[in-house]
């Protein structure tokens, strides 16, 4: 067996209560560099809570989240100082929201949206920032002429792609995505998925993608976690879980896929 | 001292001693952390927000009976706001006031830094409308405080980037953001960027008061104030292609004045004290357009715009 080194992210016994309500309970998994993990489950099963706990947006009630940083070895996210966590989240991590309006600055140009992270980590050369932004616009198949237009003039699919570019510009090693294709029509979804699959492979990015769409999981995910009522009920290789579901809830989800 | 006609029924310099003490403590903290906005219990003042309530409270707190006060508004000593505030303090504190920069110990200002260099025995008090430089990009106060605490200032450059992308150069002309003491990014209040170099490492103490927003911040003497910029678009100040029409100065900040309803205009020093002093020293400009004035060697005032 190949030696994979330490996992990039290692989660153990992570639990989040909202008062008496359970957000997620006793979630544990390891994620290796370059791996794409999809989290599926019905609405209210705790997927987004899990994602927000992992990316520092929420504080878990208990449990441990260990992250292998580039330079400082393994850090415990739950006890990391806020300064360091915020630094991680704008350099080593990316967060792609379901609604691009949550992740973009709608009133500043597309170029500035892409350049913001570069400037946040100290880039101070306008020409370089701009050419990097132009390169990324090409990568996400948006016409370079739109570089000075604000995202409010973009279509939904373009906004979502712009949000992805804005996150990937600092070459993060881990990207969190919450329903990246939600709210897009099917043809735009297909194009976005194609793009995502290419970028993730090309840049060797690990990703945790929350989705309720099993087709997205099938296309992008190396591994799959199925959640129900805040617990992980089944996990494994994507094809294995989808083609041979063991848990009754997974069987229900798989059988609920419509085939035209 | 003034003319001995302090109004009855008010404490010295209008504010009560407790309030002045609390504001002085805030000022000390602001001086200790250059550029950091310290919250303070801003009081109601007998003039509306936006007219200098923050500056007035700072001035009232640091004013002593021997101080000489100068107040400038848009660089001028004779505008309504400047005259009113001077009169307010000469009546409530019975202090003497002046229009001469060199004679003043405290100078309250809003839009300008005097052209005359300041010295160690002077304090410059600014009236600040919006003390938060990050407000344009981040509306949440909780978030901006955190950004200051963690030195997350990347977004300030997003604003400058937008300027260059849309106008080809950094078009922010006033309230130009600056990094104080290599730590806090500060709003320079509505002074033109022309004045940014004049607040860098100067001998005078500078205190900024925002009454409505309830914040005080300060730049201690000889503190570095660096205007933000890009390596390939360095910070630069406004220049004019002509001189002051009245005193002929080519170095000072010029205001454009329209002199009739046919678009005739002239440029004059915004700092009235500076202009008057130069004229007293025998300098003269080309005069008003159309006038047959001495020294008119640059074709009269007219087309040029600050650029």
C-alpha cells in the first residue's frame, strides 16, 4: 500500500448542539491531500452545520478537528486563535457559498474580487494583480473584457464561477463548498461541474462538497458521506456507496433519483 | 486672555470638568496607540452633528486659560463655521483667538492642514465625520474592529484597485487612507491627499474627534503616517498648472473660485492665513481674470484643473 503521509484534515467526534437541538453528532473522518469528499443527505440532516464547524464559521460543542498546515505542522482548529484561523481561511482554504452574493463583493469589479485575496496576503503590484485576475477569468471561461464589470451584471452561473476563481487564486489546499450548483439550471450546472472537476484535478485541491444532488457527488466525489439526523449513517467510495447502498436511508436516497 | 466677557452660567470651555477629564483620559489612550479609534462618551453640543461636535469636545477638553485658538474651515478663518466656533470658545472660555497659524497653540480644523509648518507647542484638532476607513467595504462595526485588531487591511487596497481599474489612477482625492506607525490604517478625515505628507512625522500633536460616531484617535508628534498605494502606482499629490491669483504661490493647495456667470474662474490659496502672510511679505499673483494686475505672466487664471 502507498504511503499517503498524514491526512490533511482529521475530524474526530465532532458534535454541534443548537441548545437542545442537534446540528450534527459524533462525526469523524480523515481527508487526504487532493481528495474530494462529498457530503450528501436530505435537507436538515446537518450537512451545512458540519461544513460550518469545519471551516471555523461555527464553534463545535465538542470534538476535535486537526489540520495539517503548510509550515506549522498539525494544528487543532477548535483551539486555534481567531487571528490564525482567519489567516488560514484566506490563504490555505477556500469557501464557496451556495449563493454567490454571500461570497462576492457585488459592488466592486470582477478583477478586484479575484485580486482581493492576493492583496490580503500582501500583493502590492497593481499590474501583477490585474494580470493574475485576467488569467483566472480565462480559467473560468469568462471574457477578459468583463474584468472591470461588477458581478451584479453577471449571470448566476458566471457569478458562481467568479466565486470559485476568487477562492482559488491563492492556491488553497482545501476548499469547502456548500451546494455549489444549487440554484443553477441544468446546462449551467454541467458546465460548472466540468470546470470544477478540471480545476480540482489540475491544482490538486482537496475539497469537501456539501450537496443534496447525488449526481454531483457521483461526478466529483472520490468518497461519499451520507448524513441523516446529524449522524453519518454510511460512508465509503462514491461508486461503492451509490451502486451498493447498505443503510436503509442511503437506499432511500439512491432510489429517489429520477431517471428521465 | 480674552476681553473678560465670559458668559455666566457655564463651566470653563462649556463642558463640565468630569466630562473633560474623561475625554482627556481617552485622548491619552489614543496617543498611546497611534491611529487606534478609542470610543468615548460623546456629549450633545450646542451645534448639529457634522458641524464639528467631535472637534469641539476635544478642543474644550484640552483648552487652558492661556491657550490661543485658531479655527479653520475649508482652509479659511472667515467662514461661518470657523467664526462660530471661535466665538463659542472666546465666550465660554474667555480665551484669545487668532487667525495666524504661528500664534495659535490649538488649531481646530476640518478640511485642511495649515500650509505653515507646525511646531512642538501646537496641537492640531480635526473634526472627523466618518472615522472608520474600512466602512466603505465593510458595513459591520464588529467586523471592522476585528479587522483592525488582526491587521486585516487587504480590503483597503481593493478600493485603490477599483480606482485604478476605472480611472487609470488612484482617484481618491480626500480622506486618503494611511497607515499610522506601521500598525493602524486611519481615515485622514476630509483633508485632501495633498495634506497627507504634511501629517507625516510632524512635531505637533494631532487629535481626531468624531462626535456622532463617538471616536477619538491621535497621531503623536514625529509619528510615521504612510499613505497606502501600489508599487506601480505610487502615492502622489495634486498639482496645479498655475499659481494663486492673489499671492502667486505655486506650492500651496488652490481652490477654484468662479467669479461670474460666464465661467470665468480663478485659483486662490485655500489657506487664507498663508495667502495673507505672503501678500504682507510683498508677493503678488496675477490677480482676478480680466483685471490688469502686476505679475500676470501665465496667461491669467483659467482652464487648468487640479490633476
